[in-house]
């Protein structure tokens, strides 16, 4: 086996291992389905409700039931555990809202937002940088942001729905409800990233907690996508050049 083939196999194997150590499952457990069935009644969710009215009702209900307070890492941060503990942070509330909406039949995607006003993109590598967790929900009109700490949604006064990554296109007065300031200031949105430290979901590997299908969604930060495209294209070109050189006969000296 050639060295490059061996390295490729090792790389793929490490990638598979990393996937299973970091991937966050979005499926509903049997206990969660029972929980959300009860919440449908408690929150007075009705089938004939308008989409935005229904989403807002879910958001308001979760925010009112789950007080805003952080709890420890390296234990499950799923809805059942959060309700047992009795409180949660923005990421815990977001997890509940997302799964609740999934239970009802909506598609969602988690969003982690990091303030870049001071450190730029390098903020992603810095601890304790201002950040926020919330979600997008897919409506008939498109993706709409749903807050996790405030009863706010990505809906403008002109009745236009706005996704998390696009909230900063307008100032907070442009929306029907005030937004968390971090969402309308300089920031970077990463879909699918639940934590950088890996302490929210088993196996608590110390690697980031990620829902990979959301990460590679078109909402994936454009600059990272462009960088990945450049790297892949460069690798293809380099390999093509090496192959052509090996195939070309050596010209005799003279």
C-alpha cells in the first residue's frame, strides 16, 4: 500500500471517529414525545393557529416555564434533564424550542452567534467571548429566527421573515420586538454548533458538539465555505500537476 493511500485511510478513519464523538442527534426520544404531548396541552397549541402565532406560542411557553440560569457541563442538556433541573441557559431553551417545534412538524436549525466586534473572526478561538444560542424555523415564507432568552422573532415591521444570519442587516428597531444586541451587531453565525467545549452531549469528548447536517447547510459561514473550496481546488490542481509530471517523459539533455 502506498503511503498516500495509507494516510488517506487513516484520515477517513479519524474523520469517522470525530463525527461520532461530536455529532448531536436531533431525533426525539420516547420520553421527549410524551413531554411535548403534555406541553401541547399546557401551552394551548392548536392546529388552526397561524404559523408565526404557533411558533411564538411555543417560544413564550418555554421561556416562561424554564427560568434563565446556567447549569453544569458534562451532563446531558436535553429537554428532559433541563425540565428536571428546572432552569437553563439560552442553549437549553433553544434545544427545547427546537425539539418542541420538530415534534409539531416544523424543520429547525440551531444557530450559535459570536460577537466579532472586538476580535473579529478570531473570537471563535477565544474563551468567554460574548455569544448567544437560538434557532431558525422553516416557515412557508422561509427561515425565521426564534429567540431563546427574549420573546423575539425574526419578523420585520414590513412582515418579512429574517433568518439568524441575516438579522444584522437591520437595526433592532426594524423588528416587531427588540432583539438581543449581539444579533444586530458585528457577529458570525455558525449553524449546527452547540458548543465549542463538548460539554453538553455525550460522550463529553472535549471536542465541539455539532449537528453536522446543519453545519454544512447553505447557512454555513460563506468565508469558511470559500476557504474549504479553495483548499479542495488547490489539492486537486496540485495532484493533477504531479500526475502530469510523472506521466511526461524526461527530455534528454543536449
